[in-house]
C-alpha cells in the first residue's frame, strides 16, 4: 500500500518529507501486524498493537510517535474518530548543559578552522545541527550580526543571532576558502554531514576532559540556558530557537544551575 493520501495530506499541512516517511513507515508496520485492510481497522486493533510495542520494550516516546502516526491516518484521512487511545506520558528529561568554563575548554582543544567555526556558531546562535550545516553565505547579514534559517522546522524562516567573534571567524574563513556563495560548511559531496559534525564534537569533548555526553544539541541547550541566566526573556529565547510552543522553551527555567547557586539557604540566614 502506497499511502499516497497520507503523504499528500501531510505535505498540504506543511510537514517535512522526513515526517511523511516516518508516518508511512509506522502505518505499514501496523498493517503488517494486524493483517487487515485499513477500512476494517477498529480502535481495539490500534490499542493492542501499541500494547504489543510497549511489552516488546519500545520506549514510551517511540510508542507515542507510532500512536500519532496511526491516529493521523485513521482519524484525519479515513475519518474513523478513534479518540480513546492513550499511551503513557513521556518523562521529560532535563537536557545536558555545559558550564561556560566547559564551553571554553571545548573550544580550546579544537584547532581545525572549520570545526572551530561550527562549534562557535552552534553555541553563539542556538542553531540545530541540520540548520547550521545547511547555512549558506546568502543567509548571513554579518553587518547586523544576524543570520536566517530558511524553511526551518515547521517550514518557517527565522532570524538567529551571531556573536561578534563568530562574524570575525566567518569572514576570515570565507575569505581563505574563497567561498562567495552557497554552503559554508562543505563536505565531499555538498554540505557537511550531521554524523561527521557529531563525531567531531564528541571527540573534542573527550579531549577537553568533559565527562558529560556532548552532542551538537548540547551547545543549543547551553546557548538557551546561558541566555536565560543572563536575564533574556523566555519569549525571545523561544523565537531564537524556533520553538512552536513556549512550553518547550520553559524547560530552560528548570536547568539554570547558576540561578540555583545564587539562592541563599535559609540555614545560612540564621547565622
């Protein structure tokens, strides 16, 4: 089954090709399991399938994604009206955050110009790694110290900030590499891959003696947390990160270690 109707509806609603692939995949796996025609599927079939996935050890977040994919198809496309299907709530884990000193140590061990530029850009702007490696010269307004993410998550354009130090590095890098337009972070066949960026950052963290698990997203989390600690408004951080909901950004009100350190214990106030 091709699920052309599912693909078309997702595309019309502005979802990415990757979302289309994921939703089609989960719907195909479901039908392979229940061995039914989509028109004869009932609510109980989906409940049994999701229970089977949970008992097989799949994570709550993975099962929740499967549920979303199935309900979108059966409710939005086939108009089944399945409403009473719930999965366990996803436990929200606090993100890994680097201290400012750890960020400095991370930068200090990277000597390769392009790698250092990418690291500093991720921390200075809060870009997702996919957004950073697809950044093009035409997306930069270096005089204004800003850049633009074109058709980012949710298909939206958004403005991101650049630090003065990153602008200086960018100008020098583009000049030396003679890059006048197109992608900034080039690999062998187009933009650098996310996998190579992840390996580079993990290796740098190891050399810097950082025991935390450091990924490109760790720098994005650190960007947001350090902005919050400096007093930036949560709504501004939401816009810079490209979060659709303020609830997603609110996690950074819970992870600010510096703010917690400034709290005086009531025991000290007795002295």
